[in-house]
C-alpha cells in the first residue's frame, strides 16, 4: 500500500498570530515537536512572553469592537467561506495531522471531516440567532418588550494534544458566529496542526485580530484569562487543568466550558453479536491509539460467553498493523508523544500490580523502519475489578481491561458509582428493553448502543457529566450560550 507524502519534512520555527500578523516571538524559550512515528523534529515553537500574550488580548479586544457589529449575513458568509477553505485544504490538513499527532490517515480524515461539520453547525447557529431573540408586542398598554442575545467579547480557547483540530472547531467557529473574537492557545504536543488550521482560517479573510494564536502552556493560559478583556474560556484537556481554570474563573467571575478526562465503559450483553463486537472493540479501545475522549478501556462482559469474546477480541487485535499513519495500510499509529507512551506503560504496570493479568502484550512492538517512534501495540488485560485504581483512571492508550459483571445491575453500579467521570458508556445488545434501561440509568453524558464511539454530531453538545465537564455551557452548538448574553428591552411609545 502507498505511503502518502508529507506536506513538509520540517515546518521551521512557528510564529504567533497577533492582530492579523504572523510575528516571530521574542521569547528565548523554544521547544521542539516531533513526528511520533519517527521521533524526528518537525518544527520548533516559542513559549510566548506575557507581553506577547497581552498584545494578542489587546488585538482581540480591538477587533471585537468592529466584529460584533458585522451584520449577520456577512459573518455567516465568512463561515461558509471557511468551510470551503477547509474542503480545499482537506488533504493537506489530514496529512499534517498524521505527521504531528500520529493517528492513521483514515482517522485524520474523520477528524477533519468533524471540523468541517462543526463549521457547518456554526453557520446554522448564526442563522439560528433569529429563534433565540424573542419579542412580545403590547405586553401592557403601549409597552413592548423583547429579548436579544449579544456577544460578550474576546475568549480564550485552549485545545488539547489528542484532538487539536477537532477541539479548535468545537469552539472557534461558534465564537465567530456569535460575534466574539478569540485568542487560541494550543497544546504543546502538536502545535503544527494548530498552526495549519489557523492559517487556513486566516486565508478566508476574517478581520485582523478576530482570530489570534499564542503558543505557551498553562502559565500563559492563566495570564491570558486574568486579562480584564477576556470574558471566559473554552477548554478541552485534563480534568486537573480544568479544575485550575474553573477555580480561576470563579475567582475572576468569568464564564467557562471545561471538558476533562473520562473513564468510559463498554458493556457486552450475552445476546450481542460477538463477531461484530470484537470489531467494534478495536475502534473503541485502540482507535487513535486509545487517545480519545470517548474511547473505552473498561470492557465489562456479562454472562457465560466471556471466553468466546476474549478469544475473538484477541484474534482481532492481534491482526492490527502498526505503522506510520501516512501508510494507508496502517491500522494503528504511535502515541502522540514519548511522555504519553511512558505514562501508559506505567499505567499497565500499575494494573498488573493490582492483580490484572496480561492477555495480549503490546508493550514492546516491532515496527520495522520506525524504531524511534512512540509505538504501543494493542494490549489486553483481564481480571479487572472496579475497585482497582486503574479501573477508575483512564489509560489513554491502546489498552483494554476485560471485567466480568454478574448482570446489568452490577455493570450500571460500576459505571455510576466507581468513577468520578461521566463522558460515555456503550452497550452491545440485541435487546431494545435492555438498551432503553441502559440509556436511562447510565449516569454519563454520551450513550452508545451498538456503536464503538458515541460521538455526537456537531449540532449536539458533548454531553459529559460529573468531573468530565465543568462550567456553564457544553461545547459545539451549546457553546453559543457561552459566548452570548441576554439583554431585555422594555419600551413605551405613547
């Protein structure tokens, strides 16, 4: 099978986008980002100075004064143009995403398609403002009253390393549709992907300062959020970082949409099609190297067909081909970073120390030609128990832990009481009655019935619960409530 060409071998030193200008940072702190499949450096990027972050905030604030008054149809036209630009750059963006993150080309194509769907949804949200505004004529004699939604101002948008483009699109297009401006602070794990999608957006012709890009990290994010012009933050990342931002927003009186970690479960009923389930589990547990917010590593098996499922799952997982994601025959790419790989290895060792047993060991895979890559093969453990620490904390790697549950009651108890997270849970069954009960009783925000990844479409929010979400509005379409505020008008003309 062919290996697709890289867009570039090296992307140079990345710049900051401030007020419509790509500028070299004056920071002496410069980091490197690598291709996860080869370990080779593909770009350098600066850690922006507080002064540069402040300049980006000022640019966003200046731009907001004009952008909020741009008429709705012109804002929508630019969003439609952004959609067209992303389609035009689709192939390039997918290959950059593979090179910077490590996923397969098929997974990258799916991610960029989700980005485009979010832009489409934001176009819908812009025109949907007409339904949010309300008017009541003759409330009292000679008195009319109406409700309008107004954009708040500049927002900080923080994107994670696992979905750098998809997370960008979960907030930025909606902020622009609402009439807000943004300062984007991407993860240091894959800054080339963030740079690429920002450059595509800039080419569309948004006014200078509407979109700004700053590389930095947590301390720069804190500095930006503390600036008085910044109205709030949209964030996808770890729950620990989310709590820090949540507390800061509480102290500052600012808005937030903070999407954190998960610990997701797949429950397999005895009436399920086990041949199909084994294939679904590949995507659920190992897709994107296990680095998915809605992926699962707890596989809960109910009934007396445990050994049958284990055999089919191991056989399917053993057939996966590891390699560079630009090789179109690759099934499983590397971890995004060396640190991420080492963290998963420690998680596996911890699980074994807690009593889990190794079924399929992917800790030391052989990937000819990519010996310096951050590869982990699919790993399957068994003997998991919900009271194990590793049963309550996500592996965030290509790992599955098989667990036996007595019945659906016990599986639901584990989902609802044994973890503080509430991203997703999936059920594989042929019973509509069982599926309906699971849907109603599982205390998570995203339910899957006979699907591997319960990914909501763009016009639905990521409905996460418990410590998987903090804040006042979910992401995607629901983020319009993050970026807008109500104003009522009462008028008398008599």
